């Protein structure tokens, strides 16, 4: 990555509205990696209504922040509804899944330490 770039494809000090950096696609989950470093990743997602990620685990802690819409996040068998402006911390190695109650966009930050 060049010295003038911060996030992937976005110049340092450039103002960007996160929700505008990824578009919804009918019947799909769309993702865009913004940061991919040894220390962690930042990925932007757009989920169409009814779409989701099946149960899985990750080796690192993760922070999920909803930019718009509503999701159901199930963590270790307990489901919670999360709405625009809300966040959930998902501990490393805990089974979790996500489902779009309405279409939603989220930013996922994973810390690899």
C-alpha cells in the first residue's frame, strides 16, 4: 500500500461515509476489506434481507457495529437483535451467526492479538 493510502483505496485524510462504501445486492452478502494488517482487519458488509452467515467461530475477538438496518446475532446459542448505531463484541472462539432481519450494513473489526 502506498504511503498516501490509509484504508484500501481511500486516501489518508479523505472523508468517507462508511455506509456509502458498499452497496446492497439482491439476495447477497457483499463485503469490502478496508484494512488488512497483521494486527487485525476492518471489513464492511452489506446483507440483503434474509441473508446471513451460518454458525462459525473465529480465532480472534471481533467487534460488529451496525451502520443501518437490523440484524439478529446469535452468540453461543443466545440470540440478540442489533439495530443501527448498536454494536456487539464477539469473543474469540465463541460460536456465532448473523441473519438480516432487514437489510443491514455493518463494519467488522477483528483484532489478532
